């Protein structure tokens, strides 16, 4: 009962200190949660913008039946196209070689470039993939399963790995008529 022996000023000072401390704790906690929410919304918006740009690029390439680009050095054409009977390398009248880049190939090359030149990376994956390098990881399997079940139209998480903390964002990419050339 030592507390009861304090004079009125000391009791008041302790009460005020506790009240201010609790108020500050709750205020900072609220501000932190609010900031985390803002950051997550910003990351999701950036994910949507990047995903939309990738989609538009793929669509453009697909709508044109792929694009032929000059062959550089010992660059090899996409082996999966030749397996489907698609002519994936041509020569012009001067003998210069051109390689067909389909949407998947373009996306993979853009992903490699983005990983080197920026702070994000991306890939196209599926539960029924053709190229083993497109195999989904656990996060992607979860997202793809939710998409197939129709339970969500986008999926995101912040994940911690040995390499750091990452924001992951995933959306479904639906088959369109122009995709049928390769699929």
C-alpha cells in the first residue's frame, strides 16, 4: 500500500505519465498500422501497373503472331516453337537471320532485363507448364489454385526469405484467340 502513501501531486504525476504513455503507444501503433496499409496499397497498385504493362506487351506480340528480331551471335530460337511446327527462324534475301519471339519468349527476356535493370522481376507460370523454368513455386501454386477455383482475381503477400523481404503479386493471364498460335 505504498502507493496510497504518495502525496496527491505524485499520484497525479504518475497518473498523467501513464495516461500520456498509453496515449503515445496507441497513437504510434495506429500510425504504424496506417502506414503499413498505405505501403501495401501502393505496392499492390505498382504490381497492377507492371502486370498491366506486361499483359499489354504480350497482347501486342501475340496479336502480331510473334515478332521476328535480328539474331544476335549464337542466340538460339525458342525450341518449344519448333516442336509445335512453327517456323522460328528465317533469313532475308541478304542472308541475315531473324528469330521469332513469341509472347512467352518476350516476357522471359523482359523479365531477365527487369531483374538486371530494376528492383522487380516477374515470370509467367502455370500449373500446366511446358517449359520447366516456368514451374510455379509455393506462392504461385497457392495463387494459381485460388484463380482456378475462382476465389480471387489477384493475390499478393509480403514474404520473408533468406534473401530478404519481398512483396509478391500475382494475377491470372487468360487464354485469348491470338494465343492459340503457340498453345
